[in-house]
């Protein structure tokens, strides 16, 4: 074969390969736009690589970027009103992970907590993500996909301050100030008001305990209230259709308190 033809074929092959986007890792930029310090926490799926650190301090107006490996499942949240007691034990009023330290070290959030949930490089190579209120709510949150190549890559979250409209029977207060809202399932323990973790790497839990199905687990008055305020958020156990989003080869920005306090 003519050398010029071989060279042209090789060039075409190289150009074709360069058009593919090989993803070895994904970055998560965590941004604090709240008017106070928060303490983000991270929990990973079983037997998966941990992000470092698993919890940290993030002052108002600051951000921090973490890198996750390919095919990583995990969730993010933010703790609030945290401090050390006289013995040095660290704890938070909302979304504490119970580790006694700033780092969560494999411990998940204690409800109520607003959660950002991810399964990277899942079915068909897509990332699956959602913002969940099924474990309650403590802070507004926005998740944005950047640089994605396919899958929709829509932003999602709950940017409303639900602490201002949370029903009294679900409200967690510090003094006269509402600082979080409990899920109906946690508050009442009623399978008819069931909410359940949607996180793809932990599909069991409350659903299996109550043997719930889409027929037995309908949206409650409470979940409908939260859905009206935050239509893209996951609000009860079978809220998949309008609340789970996909993207391929993206990085993500997770912003706490994305809107002004008056919004």
C-alpha cells in the first residue's frame, strides 16, 4: 500500500480516537453560599474508594474541589450549627454523622438532611444523580453538571428555604428558629407516609422493612408540599420520574444556599 495512504489512514484513526472522551475521574466542586459556616460530609458506597476528606469545614463564600474515581457511588450533605464540647467531641445540630469528629469516616448523615446522591458511570455509561428530601431537609442545595457529553445533564436541587414553610409537626427548631424539617416517615413511622433512601448503591432499607410498593407508598400531603416548592427534588420513595437525572462524562458543582436568604 502507498505510504501516503497509510499515513492518511493512521491520521484518520488518531483523529477518530481523539473525539472520544475517556473519563478516569470526576470532580465535585462544593460551594458554600450560605451566610454561615457549614461542614460538608461525604458517604461512599460499600467497598468503594473513599473521597478524602470524608468531612471538612467550609466557611461562607468558600469552595473546595474533590476528585472521585470512575464508577463511584456516594452522597454529599452539609452539617450546620457544629461545635466541640468540653471533651473535644464534635457534633452538629443538623445532619450530624455521629463520628465525634469533623471527618465522618464512613458514617452517614443523621436525618434530617438534604442529600445529593450520585452513581457515576452506571447503566450505559451514564451518571445518575438526584437531590433527595426523603431523609428530610436542612439546607437549600443545587447540583449542576458541567462538561457533560450526553444524557440531558440538567441541574437539579431544592433552592427554596423549606425551613420557613415546614409544618410544625416536622420542624426541628433551635430556639424560635427552624433549622431543619424531618421526613414524615421519621416523624410518624407510618408506612403510608413512607419515604426511603433512593441512593442507587443502597436500594434496600425502609422500602424492604415495610415491603412497600408504588401502590402502597403514595406521596403524602407533606411530600406534595415539598414537591411543589422543589419540583426537581426527590420527595418520597417512588419519585423517580421527575427527580432522577443523567449525564455522561461530566463534572459537578454542588452549591449550598445557592439563592439569597430572602428567596
